[in-house]
């Protein structure tokens, strides 16, 4: 196994990626239909957080990918 991630962990991390992507997409939609400026700003903040988490997990997976 060395530097490779166990298959079960890899599948779990892939599930995290899928969940963050879905969360981001939902927040993107909500940001287009919300009219309250404060709520819209909060939604956009959550959207950026989801995007950041997605790329952190993605980068982690890439760093453990076979060359």
C-alpha cells in the first residue's frame, strides 16, 4: 500500500468530492434566485467554502496518485 490510499478511503474521498460539488451547484442556483442581499452574500460565502474544500480534497488525491 505504501503511499497509495486504500481503495475504501479513495471511495470515501470520492464521495466527499461528489457531495461538495453538489453543495456548490445548489448554492450557485440559490444565489441566482435569492433577492435578500445579506442572504445572497452568505450563500456566496458558503459557495466559496464548498469550492475550497472540493479543491483541497482533489489536490490531496492528486498528490497520492500513481505516477
